[in-house]
C-alpha cells in the first residue's frame, strides 16, 4: 500500500501557517530550507548557500553525509525507539566510546543539551548532599554564559535578556561576574557543590577561557570539594581542533555535557562523569523516555567514527587557523574588524555595530553566518568544510566590508 503524500506548502503558505499556529518564539530569517549536501544547503527554490553556521554547531558532518544516511535507513527499518526499561545494542557501546575519548567513567543519555545540563545540575546537588557533605547546594556560573532555556539551565545562564521574563528561577545559584582568578576565589565557599563553565563561551560571543582561570577553577573545586562541570555542548566533539574544549587548558572536569553535533542532527544529549560522581544517582533518581534510543546512539557512534576516519579534528584545527588568519588580514584593510578569537572552527570576529549589516549582506550573497552577542560574527561551519570554501567566504567578506565602507564615503 502506497503512502499518500502530503502536499507541501510554498514560502507564503509556510509563513502563513507558522504565523497562525506556532508560538512566536523565533525571529526567523525568510529562507525556506529544502535540502543540503556537504557544507551547502539549498532553499525550496533551489538557491544554494554556503552554511558556516551548521545548524548552530549541529551539522558537523555537513548535509547528506552518505554514512549517516545509510545508518538512518538501516536502523530506521529495525528499531528507532525501545525503552530504557530494556537493553539495546548501541547505548553501552556509545557510553564506552565517549568515556574513552573524554577520560570520564560513566554516561547518561538525554534528548538535548538543555536536558544534559539539567542532569548535570542534579548530579551536582546530589553530590553536595552525599557522604559527609550533607548540605552543599550552591552552584556557581559565569557571567555571559549560556546553558539552556529550561528553568534549571536558565538559572545558570547568566544573561539578563534570557532570564528576566521568567524570574524567579532556581535558587542557590551565584554568578561569578568576572572571569578572573580573584573573582573566582571570592565566589567559592564551603557551600559550593559545583562550578559550571563553557571552555569557550559560544552564545556569549565566542570567548575562550584563559588558561590561568581554568587552572584556578580546577584548583578551587578540589579545595572546596566541588564539581567542575564543563559545558561542551557547542564546543565539544572536534569543533575546537581537539575532541573537547577543556583539552586546550590541560584541565580535566568532573562532569561534561554534550549534545548538538553528537548525533548529526538527530536529538541526543549526554552527560559524562568521572568516578567521583559515578554513584551519586541511583535507580529512580533520574530518567528519560527518549534519551539514548537505538537510532540516536547508533548515529552518534557513526559520527565519532567519521570524525576519526576522515581526520576532521585535524581539519578543524588547520582550517580554523586558516580562517582566523584570513579574517585578521582583512582587518588590516578594514577597521570594522576588531578582535578575532576562538579555537579551531569556532570563531568569533568583533564587528561592532556593523555585525548585523555584514550578516545580512553575506546572506544576500549566499553565505550563512551568525551574529551573537550583538556585535560578533560567529562562524561554526561543518568540520568537513574545505579550503576552497573558506576562500569563498573570505573573498565575500572582503567584498561586503568594502561595500559597507564605500557606502559611507
């Protein structure tokens, strides 16, 4: 029996439907996506875009990667979902692989980055109440951070624009106002059960932590018997030219959160923990309906395998350096370009008040980038991007900045 195909709407009808039936939570750009291939994505009218956003750091293997498509096809015919009441073949294998590459000991699988952060916060509170600790409940977070949008994750997302409409949030969270050793020292006390940080702040403007700050974070967590939680949701899994962002600082956390690129666009989050936290959650303390299903876990195993087989971590380091050097060279010509920072293929370029104009003009030329923190052009392209595609972007950025400057003359 043939499945009856649903007639698909065109651009005007798509917008009309969403305006009428969706909660208006997104400021969408009027591009109507259809399909993709490699680092390129196409709209429903066939226009091609070089995607340097990668679905907000999700599509690390680009679009339509043949090995990912094969896994979806094969596993989709076998078992998409079972239940965490039973075993399947792939969850244990994925946990083993992730703990091996991270140096952790245990894994828990969720549906998203936000849910991974919720689980990490529960681990932190459980740790603070276990053993002789009994009442350590305070969680420290950094100014400018972003950890998710549920009430728990939002409570440690220290940006007023995200928090203000939903106050009051989860109590006993304190924000470290500066990423300095002195500020960190002042914030710590015997009440602290965890410090949560992003090794590279993504939504906050692509700010890598300083090595001295990361070392101090580890030292204070050890001194006060608190957990160091690394949010690797955006900067993990090869994005920065290493498996994890924390590896740039020779500091190992107690807990790691992952999501975004973990399953190539299929929803999957993960929390990884060391032996210190391996037993703080017991049966019934936490759970999920969908997290760690057979299709999601098999996809994640394939993502990791492709990254290894195709040398994509090395590619991220090499081409990330190439892009940053190219943007800095452009900055010698156009003063609009300020600081260029990041690791690997996680790059932020300060463009001041011109950032949104540059974004719009690039989009008009078929280049998808992103503006974060209002003034920063953020590049988080697929790890499969090529040198020629980097040159395509650099040439277009040079032309766009030239046009902007000319319009002011």
